[in-house]
C-alpha cells in the first residue's frame, strides 16, 4: 500500500473527507495546508509567528513558508503522509519535489477526485456558506482548473496520477481510492 500521497480535486469534491477516512484507516498523517498553518500559528513557533503576521494582514502565506512548515511535519512522520491542498500549482509542485528528494520521501501516488460541475455546484450550495453563491462557485471552479490542469498533466506524465469518479457516495469513492492505491 502506497503511503506518500497527494489528493487533488476541485472545491467540494470531497478531498478532505476522503483524506480523513483514508488516513484514519491506514494510520497516515493528514497534511492539510490550512490545518498545518493554523497548527503552526497556535504553537507559537517562529514559523507560526511569521505565518500569523502575514495571515493577519489578509495576505497569502508564501510558498517558501508553507514548504518549510510541510518539511517540518514530513520529517516528523514515521508512518506515511497524505497532502491535501498543496501543491496548488506547478511551481509549488517543483518545490515540493525538490524537498521530497532532499528528505528521501518521494511522492508515490496522486489521486484526482473528478466531479461534474453541476454536482459540485449543488453540493457547495447545500453547504450553506454565506460566501457560496452559484457565480462565486463557478469562478472558484474556473480558477481551480486554470491552476490545477498543468499539475494534472505533470503527474500524469510521471505516471503516478489515478483519476477517481467523485460523483458517487462517500463509501463508493473511498473504495475506488483504496483499489487505486492497493
């Protein structure tokens, strides 16, 4: 079973849900970029203080800072890991690849949860978040595709990408992920 993983997919595809299920069942560390940043800030570490200063200004944390935080977590994991939410573009993927080479933990598989737009829009609208309306969601999906399609091409060329149909029940999607990673 592969244990150095990346999950990709559009907003609302269920990446976080599937990552949580997979990590719980197989004992992997779930490295969600948002969670990592929040944990680092609450820890009061030097990196956390830097991240808090940037986030409190409403700015995006730099790729280098995110990579440093990810590196710290990867060095402390014994059982494997699953990245969720990073990398988001080819530059980040290149930096991540260099880091993984340096620490001798190469990425073994990428799961792409593919979901139809109408399904995603319906799912995201049902979440009932105030900032989610159909136009905002359509724009988020457009931005996701622009930034992520080169990543999909990259991991396809490397032969490590597996596409999974996300238009199904949670259990069915999970079973497909297990088969792809088995």
